[in-house]
């Protein structure tokens, strides 16, 4: 009897087969795609933030805000602003300077008159005497933003 009990006892120890593990490939692939997407978006955002045009836009906004807060009766402030505006714009457009000799790219030829007016106003403001009439700086800032946005 003892032997049959051991036989039965051995049969009771048999465990059912283990179910095959589910494939974790979809989870791994989804996680991998999500990580790649996040890295791509982060890289794009950082590049856009550090782009020379984006930096120039931020610098122009700060310069415009400072000019609005200062005493506008001093022509030296406008002269300094014009030099800074020209430097910021040339940095943002990645050209060597804003002068009358700076040519427009072919894509912007329809805006040639606007460019010449901007260059003339900028030159007048940069080389103005202390008693000269100040041109519209708001229009100059608007034009600077226009050139940053549309320059190829």
C-alpha cells in the first residue's frame, strides 16, 4: 500500500505545462519609437532655440523694449540703437554687415524698394547728428523682423 501511495503521490506532483511567455516585442518597439520621437523633438526644439535667427529675434525684442523704456530725447541713444540693430540683423542673417552694398538674394527682389528704404533709414539713423530729426524706429524694427523672417 505504501508503494501505491508513493505512485499516486508522484502523480499529484506533476504540474501542468507552463504557458509560453507572451512576446514583448510590441512593447519594446513602442518604447523604442517613443524614445526616438522624444529625442527628435528635443533636438529640433534645441536647434530652433539656438538658431541664429531665433537669437537675433530675441535680441531685437530686448533692444526694442529697452528703447521704449529709455529717454528718447537723446539722439545718441538712437544712433547706438541703429548700430546694434544693424549688428543683430547681420548676425541673424549671417552676412558680414548691413550697408548700402549689401545685395538682396534673388528670392527677395520684389522687396527691393523696401530694402533700400530700410538701408537708407538705418544709415541716416547711424550717422545722424544730435539735432537731426529721428526717423520712425518702430518701422525699422518691423522691417528688421521682416528681413529675419523672409531672408533665405
